[in-house]
C-alpha cells in the first residue's frame, strides 16, 4: 500500500519554498511502517524520541510513574533540541 498519496502537504514548503521543522515526519512514519528503520531516522531524526515520549505518556495514563512530569518535560526538551538541531543542519546543507 502506498501511503504517500494520503500525506498532507507542507503549507510552509508549498507557499514559502522552504521546509518547516516538521517536514519529513509523515514520511518517517511511513518508512517505519514499511520496516525501513534507518531510512526513517535519516528522514526525521526525532522520530524515535517522539515515539518514546508518546509511549511514555500512553503508559503513564494507566500506570502512575514516579517523577513522570520531570520525565515528560525532559523528553519534550530532548525532542525539541533534536528537531531544532536537525532542522538547522538540514537548512544549512540546502543553502551551501
């Protein structure tokens, strides 16, 4: 099944011509579903830490975990840092 035909377009890329920090996440999820784990990481480096965060939040809905708020905040900051750094790297490689 080709999931590419169901993906939403990036409005930022469509109208401004530059990718947004979220560009690639849909394709990374598609690659994960196809079993291409390395390509998913190359497409969107934060994919695995986002999955860890979502998994932790999901588990925390049913099981009380000590210091869960601190863990969630740490994972949020970690994801933000990975997204920001990978976006900067992606944009500087496009420009140069």
